[in-house]
């Protein structure tokens, strides 16, 4: 394998790791401090 092929493979693997990490972050249940109905800012 040439160095260009290795760089492309590393970029693909890093992209997949970051993508799955982002999905786990977005799908994970988050604890919310229920202070009141007016504190809901992220819709």
C-alpha cells in the first residue's frame, strides 16, 4: 500500500469513529434539571 492509501484509510476510520461517537452522544439519555417549564431552550 502506498502512503496515500494509508492516509485515506486512516481518515475513513477516524470519520467512522467520530460518527459513531456523535450518534452515541445524541442518542444517550441526558439527565435534565427540571427547574420549570420556562427553562426548555433546546427544541
